[in-house]
């Protein structure tokens, strides 16, 4: 959790010091620390520095034998890279990165995959590609039964919001209203 830019900066300094001074650090620990640094930088809108850390994780982990832990760290790095492209309004690239994440992780029924599905649809909407946005929502709808009960209402509300926006983009205001009324 980000408390303030100054406390985040101090945390980043300590994490970087840990990486420099720690001998024989496990790869997944290294990736976790680099992702933490990147997330703190992302929260403070230091996107160039953040993406550097996420790309470091991605390049280091993509060529290694994956463990469940390293797979999670790689997924976080890729998701934040997509988020940064979204922030900089490179919606096509963001959508493709989210799509890659969804395709490789949706079967695991993990909440981040559902968030990436919603983000992918939102990115497609930003470039007025309602067809691909609709496909993303159809994929999410097909997998709703896998979602944990504790987050189903959040995912469902986000999905209906995106579906309403697809309808608005297509000029189908009555259908959009029905999604918003549910």
C-alpha cells in the first residue's frame, strides 16, 4: 500500500539496497522484490522506472523453468506493463497484452485474469473495437461460474458496466440502460 511518495521512495531505496547486498537470492524472491519496486513506482506515476522493473522481471522469468510462484510474478509484471500502456493511451498494445494474459491464465480461475478480461474490453472500447470488447465480455461470461463467491458481485458489476459501454458505443441505448438497471 502506498502511503506517500516520500515513504514509497524510502521503501524503494531499501528494496534496491536489499537486492544489491543480498547474496544468493532466489529468482522468485528477486522477481517479487522487483515487482514491488515497480508497483511503488507505478503508484507514484514514475512509469518509466516502473516499466523497467517489470521488463526486468519479464525478461528474467520468461526463459526459466516456471514454478507456481514465478508464474505469479511474471503475470504481475505483464499486467502492470499492460496497465502502463493503457495509461499512455496505447490501447491496442494494452489490449493485446491483456489478451495474452487472459489466454494464458483464465483456466486458473484467478481474479487477476477476470480483471485483465475487463481491462482488455475497456482497452478495445477506447479504440472503438466493440467486436473484440464484446468477445472479451463473452469469454468472461462463459467463466463466471468459476469465480469465487467473494468477488463475483464486483466482477459482475464491472462486466455490466463494460457491456453498457459497448451498447452505448454501438448506439443501443435501451440495451445499455438495461445493463445499468440490473
